[in-house]
């Protein structure tokens, strides 16, 4: 980082340059932490009722010793983890909660097995020494032992435990759903106050649970189906880009926030945001867009402009397959056009290399003057390159009993993609273009 | 101070400006695809400044970076901007895609090495199991002690646990990068590996970024229930001018760069419409340059006489396309062939099975197998029975080109049919001895015939002919048999 800011009565040019670079670095740091590291906002936006519900539930477990279970359901990027963490943060401000409550965070991605999950629970409850080398007959025994060990000194009651299960639907794929069964069983019986909070992106998660597990679940679900309007989305855009009040250089932060507000009023920016809002409303994709716009802020370009937002939008919504098609050689492009013609004539039935080569040869003989008549092995190599790029795929997963020239394949592109790619192809020979446009090869 | 250094940076950049089209919104239709690369609008100087800019990095280092990354300044600049300063957070996962040899690994690894950022570069081809991937990552980021903490057959859970443990002792002052090449192989490993790696920053709660490099687009990676979407970055293919520029960097010091450029131009003229892979072109350029310079060394032509040089090298390059390019012939063999100067000798390629010598009856068995595979059974009578009487021409009319058997592939046939055709095709009388049957088995071993159906089916084994038309034509020529007359698709 640059040297520190020194305040003198007549600041030299050098100091002011360093000051602006330090300020800029500070802006980047704050905003990047918000966009990349998902720093928690002060209050969850647009989710007030869900937040209250969750907070109330967790408080009842932590303070009053009531056992609960709840599922937070919402699409990816809706803010499930953010909501939970905000609730935990607020709850832990209470002294008694902070001292008593234990948290166990499990993830379906990491704990792929019940055995691993149990070890992780033991580890997070810091009970490895207590368990030692004991061998347990069943999962249930082990879990009950762990919870017994958490009893407070006077043996009258256990400490409340929060079990937080991310990617809850993946736990439902474990054998017999043992972990879920036992956790929910504990939450139903009066053994120890536990709160089982599951976070999942699947709306049909209850269908995945076995009957005995489902019956022990309290059927409490908190849905995070975003019903943000476009105005709220614009406000979110503005607040996500705004610098906080405790920014060291208040003059700079005021200018920056003013610039952001002006940006929100611009027609072009609103159009871009409308397009994004129509395709994906969640905060995660907004953060991605804002990060891409932020990367264009540099020494030469110290403030955000509308063109930055435009370029960021273009970058995030580029068509990958079109980009790959742009880099193919002319021979490979001709093969793709031949496949497109075969698809048009035979209505999407799978083809093999011989048929494609036949179409290609017809084109070479009748219509082409710029494409050289390549040898068959060279054409096979081009075909195999397309196979490697997964632009074509074998129909039956590549059974090798069939000779490679006769293996049936499908084209993984549709008509419009091929035609668009052709428009943008650099220095495309005209006879190839004509061939593509013509109706029947 | 900073303004002055950026001015110097601008001057240096201008002097080294290659003759390459910059992407801009106005000329987009001419040169660039929509949205593939961040298009810089505005003045030229702004483009250059936003090219490679890294705060706190000395100008000399930036200049050496630019020299090491020809024609990739824009992409390197974008990457640097996304990576940000080392103390700041980077986006948890970045997915870089583009064709082979477009410089993806080269750019990212050069940047990380030159700027001395902590990173782990792992190629997924080497990681047969996920455990190898975890071990290599921990080894590169934290050293051998942390890699030893992993248990045998580690899972992602163990990796995250060990990472957290080690990270608690060595918290990240700078962003750590994990670069995974050939990332498409991650899809075939355990199902939780790819989604877990994409969210690694959240799972380990550390300043780490995972960069995935692949040739396949992201749409084919996405798991069923979704995952954390990475930042997609495209490395476009090199244009013809850029390829020329990069290939010219390999020039031989004993000849002028203009001569080498003209050689590369000729090479691109032959190969550009077939292959745009930089690595392949470099290999071909290296192999054939000595042949190109032959007339100069012999004194037959001068450097300026490009036409004569072209006439000398062009047939040679065309032959290279059929042999070395297809890897039918090794580079050593190719080099020897150039020394020999006997241009008449055809190079024997790997798949040129014409040098397989078959016994007389085997050849006829193969021909009979080909006829059995590619002729429908109902036409056998017409072709192979001496007095078949009148057969209506209409029943042979092909309705649809698609049903041509040569397009659909060989059909299986039973052994009896093969023998029937064989006896009618062979001109002499052959007794059905064991030697004939053993020749059929040896044809199967040579993979000229494939056995279809179960091994246990001793009663009527079925076969398919696995040779191409060119091969069978060559074979039938050696026994003076006109096979085309007997093929249904060619009447």
C-alpha cells in the first residue's frame, strides 16, 4: 500500500497524490469486502418478516430452552446464509446467549457421510477428549452421549446447541438419513434444547425426507422468494455502492455517493439494471456486476461512469459458446454448417462423421472455390477437435464397439447460435456464408 | 510522483505498441465478438493506461511482463484489475475459458510469478484422486508440514479442516490463489468437489481465490442444483496478425526477421484454414524451416526471391499436413526424410495399414466380409448367384441418400453368409478346412473384423467389417478383383 497520509498546512503535490491513492485503495477494500467476501449488512434488506421469525425462533431456544427445527428455503443467492448470520450476530449480543449457546456448523458439501458429520460435531463441540476412544453401538448413542456431556455444572439442564446445516438437501441423500433422523429426534424429545436450522435451495426438500424423518420435523419453513420491485432494486444498487458514514475522508465519500446517485438517475444505467433485474433479481449477481464495474475504476478513471456499468454488463452476459465458435478454423466451421444442414433436413436425428463428410464433399465439389479439398484424415482431426470442445456429443456416451467414423453424434448448438456465430466470424469466406444461408445443402 | 511514473509508462507503452487492432466499440463489428473482452472506449491513451496497471509495482517489472505476454495485454490487465491489490479480497472463484494455446495458463502463471503472489498451480490431469489435488495445494501454499497433516484418502472435509488449522497460524496477508488447469476433469471427480472449490473462500473463511482454466464453456460445468457462479473471463483466440507476430518471435538469428516472417506467412497460408492452435503451428514452423532455407544454402535463390522459396516449400508443407500434422509420422522420421531428399518415397504413416501383408485367402475373406457388411442381404442373389434371372431394377432404386450403407456404417452378418459370399467370390475351388476358419479369427485379432454379440455364441458368430473403403479398394487391387461392381451403393 502507499505511504501514510500526512496532513501539513500546505500539502505538497506528492502528499496529495499519495492521499488520493490511499483513499482509492480504501474504497476498493471496502467495496471488495462487500462484493467478494459477502460482508454482512447492518440489517437484511427486504426480508424483515423472515428475519423477525427466525430471530424469535432462535431466541426461544437460546433463552427459554425450547427445541425447534426450521428450514430456510430460497434460490441460490437469495440471502439465506446472510439472514442466518445476521440473526446469530444480533442474538450473540445478549450476554447470556453468548456464554451459553454452542454452535455446530455443518455443510452438505463437506460432510458427505454421517460418520464424518459425527466427527465434525464432536470436534466443534470440543468434546474429542471426552469421547476419547469410546466405541458406540449406534449413531443415536453417540449423539446422546455428546449432548449429555454438554450438561451444565449443576446437571439440571443442558446447554442449548444450534445445529446449522447448510446444503440441507445433500444430507437427505445419506444412507438412511441417520443424521437428520437423530437430530430431529432430539429436537422433538425433551432431552436437550437444540435448534436445527437447515438451509437449502430446493423447494421440494420435504419430498426428499423419509416419512419418519418428516414426521419429526416441525414443518416450519421460511421462504426467501424475493419479491423486490425494480425501485427497491435500484435502491439496493445505490446502497451497495455507497460508502459508509465512517469513511476516513468524508469529502471524498460524499462526492462518491453523489456520483452514485447521479448514476442511478441516468437512463442507460437504468436500462441495464432493468435487463439484469428481469433475468436475475438476487444480490449475488448484482454484486458480480458491481465488482466488474469496480475493476474499471483506476488511476485514470477515478469515478464510476455509465460506460463502466455498460461494459460490466456486457462482460457478465457474454455468450460463451459464441466466443468459442469465433475461434474455430474454417474447416471446423464448415463441418458445423454441414451438421446444421443435416439437422435441418433430417429434423434433429443424430448423425455420424461419414454423413457430415459427405455433406462437406458435396459443398466442395459444387459450390466452393476457396476451400481446399482436404484429405479425410485431416477432416477427422477437425471433427475430433469439435468433439473435444464438447460442441458435439456421442449419443450413447461413447460405446467403443462402433468405428469412430460411424459413431452417432448430436450437435450441441442450435440453428440461431450457428447463424449468429457466422455473422461474427472474422474474414469468413463468402461461399461458406452462402452455403450456410441456403436452404438445402 | 505517481502521475509522472504513469506518463513514463505511457511513453514506453506507445513505443512498443504492436501493430494489432485494439477492441473498441466502434470497430467491434470488424474485429471482435460482442462482449467477449472488456471493450475500452474513449481515447487511445486511456486504453493503454488501463492495459497493465498495478499499484505499487515498479515500471521495469510491468515492462518485462508486457514483453512476456505478447498480444495478451488486455487480458492481463483485466485479470490484474479483478485480482486487485494483494490485501484486498478477490472474487472467490474465476473461470477462464478459451481455446487451446490461447495463453490462459501462461498469462495467469506469469502474472502470479512475476508479482510474487502466493499461489498453488495444480493440473487436474495429474490428480487422479482428489487427495492428490489437496496435497499439492497445501504443499504449495503452506509447505510440506501442512500437507503431512492430511489423513490418508482425504476428503474435502479433511482439506478444509487442515486448511483452517494451518491458516489460523498463518493468516493471509495477501490473497492466495489456487490455479486449477484442465478444470473440466473436476466434473468427473466426486460430486461435491467442484461446488466446494467454488465456495472455498466462504468455507475456510480466508482470503483465497480459486481460478479454473478450461477449454470447455461454463454451461457444461454447472451442477444440477446450481452452485456459486464464478466470474467468467474469456481469452479470445489470436487473430492471424497476432499469430504472425508471436510466431516471428521464434526467428532464427542466422537469417533476417523478414525472411522468417515471409516463411510464417507461407505456413499460415497453408495451415490457417485448418488449424489455429499456436502450439501446433510453432511445432510445424520449427520442423520445416530447414527445408525452407535449403535453396538459400545451396545458393539457388536469394532471400528476396520469395516466389522460388514458396514453390520449393509449398508441396512440402502440403505433405506435412497429411503426415506430421496428423501425427502419422514422428518428427524424427520427418526430419530424416528431409535429409534423404528422395521425395518420391511415400512416408509410411501409422494408420496406413496398406503395409499389412495378408495371405491370399485372407484378402478374399476380407473382401467377402466387406461385401457382407455393406450390401443388404436381399441383394446377395443378384450379385453372387450366376444365373439369377431377371430382377427388377426398381427394387434397387435408392430412395434416400441417407440410407446409403456407406453412410450408416457396417451391418453385422452371420458366419454362414460370409462363407457363402467367400466361396462365390474366390475364383478357385476352396475346401472348408480349419485353415480358412483360423484366418477369420486372425482377421478379428488384427481388428479388421469385429465380433458382434456374445463370446459364448459359438453356434452362429456374427461379425462386422471394420475397414474403410479406401483400404478395401487397395486390397482388391492387389488381387485384381473389381469390388466396386459388387457394391450395392455404387450401381
